[in-house]
């Protein structure tokens, strides 16, 4: 998502930076390229036009091309306008004064409502809430079973009535059951259709009236482009949406709908699905997304992922072992698991500033294959060998290579890497403890 747009914008502003001084024509040409890049990313035509007009108006007011830092000023203005499009701060969650807080999920069939309901339950549990799911989709075969399976996976209670015919009665009963079990939040998974129709809207209006939800989220597939904006307008008119959840943001969709929907409908994007796992749902931050789009990275997002993935106690123990130079293959394996909990290597790398300027070939080469190879080598060792790498002789190395499907040379390379890491850790520890830094000797006069 947004990879092509980020690449285009990075290239445009990179060319501006290489010019010693910008003229008005340079700025106009760059903005024309930005407009084309937005349209190619499937941004709404009216939104793209208004965006460029706003940037140009600010640039004229600042007299950008007369400044020695014109390229930075243009980038700053573009950043401000992208943030304005997306919304700088996410809206506060509408918690009900008396639990449960009811969340109604709506959308077309195939947009991922049921999976998103489970993901939202996981996100709410991280906020110290007790969520419950309700199966109000009585149209799609196996929809109830799917929600029950997902609920069991994420540890959330599920209310379902396989014999029910009316989703309105299911919604009313679900509210009572949630209140009985002292659940903080009730998530209603409703039926979708292949296209918007009046019968569907009338049914979901009745569900809304019965459950009185505090939040009404449209779940939209990001790969549908501007059609998602049209669907959002229709649902907003019928139900009064409080936000959107875009799914499949980790796919190859161009992302224009995400940039357009708030400007066209006035409804903010509240969450984005970033993968297939039940924990792959992120609260949407317009400011952070703007920085990602412009190639600035997302350090705040990286820190949040690290906090979720790293156990404080384990981190302290590992730091002590590293300080003493006792880092072994068990520790290395533990670190790989931590990295995997943060997401794929490529997704983590994208959060770093400047990642957009890296060659596409390099980004494409970053994958899980290398991690998996090293993991296979370590898992082929016995627990004693992992904790005592010094005992790895020739026969042990051959057994490890055969067990992992790798070569003895790769085993030797891994052992050498561990030795080098230990050596560097000891050197840094000595420097930190002594506080001594070598300084050049003063010349004798």
C-alpha cells in the first residue's frame, strides 16, 4: 500500500533538492508531477485538484522559490496538506456511559467484516476491555461458525443463535447477554451484500435502531479503490458512520481511497488491517501515515510495535547476558521470535526514515527466508549445543547441517557471526564501564 506513491513523491522531491535554487516554474512542474502521482494512486480527481491548489496557494504566500531552503518548504507544505487530508489526530473512541459499548460493523460482502470483528476484539483486549462478538450475519453460509472459530482463537465470548431468522432479535439479545457477562464492548458482525441495495440498508437500519451502537464502522476493502468511497457515502447517508476500517492494506492496492474518503465523505479512517493475523489491526494516525507516504518513516509506530513484542523482564535478562558476553544461540533464537512478533522484516524496515529511498531490489530481497535458514540451523542443535557453541566440533556441525538441510559452511558462518557479536558486545561493555575514549595525543612543540 502506498509504495508506488511514496516512490514517486520521493523521486520528485529528490530532484528538487538537487537544484541549487528553485524557480516558480520548477515548483509548478513538481506540483504537476505530484498531481499525476496522486491520480495514478487512485486519489479522487476533485481531491487531487484541491490538494494541489492548496499547496500552490501556500507556496505563493510563503514565496517559496525565493528561499534558499525552497525544497524543504515545499515538502513541509505538502506534508501539512496530506495530514489535513487524513486528519492529524484520531478521533476518541465513543465509549458508552453504561456498558456495553456497542460497535456495529457494516459493509459489502467480502470486505472482511467477520475477520475484522475478531481483530477489533484483540485490539480492545489490549486496551484492557472485555469484548464480546455477536453473529448478526444470518445470510452468508458458515458466517456464524467462522465467527465462533475466530472468537475461540482470540479468547472472546461469542453470542450466536443458529436457529434465528431475524438479526434485529439477535442484536437485542446480544446486548442483554453482554450486560449479563459484564462485557465492556459488544461487536455486531452484520450481513453484507455483493452490492448496496435497499433491502440490505433497511435491515441494517433496524439493527442499528435496536442496538443503539456508540460506533458504526464501515469495513471497506482498500483494493476496491474509489468504489470504497462511493460505498462509504451510501452507508453514511443510511446509518451515520463514525468511521471506516480499511482492510487489505498490506496488499498491492494503490491506496487512493484512504486519501480521498475523509475529504469526500467527512468520515475519518479509524483502523487499518495490515495482515491476515488476528493481531494485524492498527489504529489509524493521519500524521504518521502522512510521514510514511512521504518517506519519513514512522518511528512512533516502530516503538509501539517493539513495546508490544518485547517483554521487559526478558529484555533486562538479555541485556545482562550481552553485557557479560554470554550471548548464545538460545538468545539469538529468542530475538528472532521477538522480531517476528513485530511483523515481517520488510514491514518493520518500511517504518525506518529513508527506507523509501532504498533501491527497490534491496527492499524486495528483504524477506523471511534468511531468518528461516538461521532458525533451521539453530533448531537442529541440541539445547546443550545452543548454550555452549564452543563444543561444536566437526561431527556435530555435519549433523546440524544435515538436520537443517544446509551446508557445513553455513554452520561455520553462523558460529563465526555469533563469535563476532560476542566480541563486539564485550568491547562495548568495557568502553561503557571505563568511560575511556581514546584521544589523539597532543603535538609536541
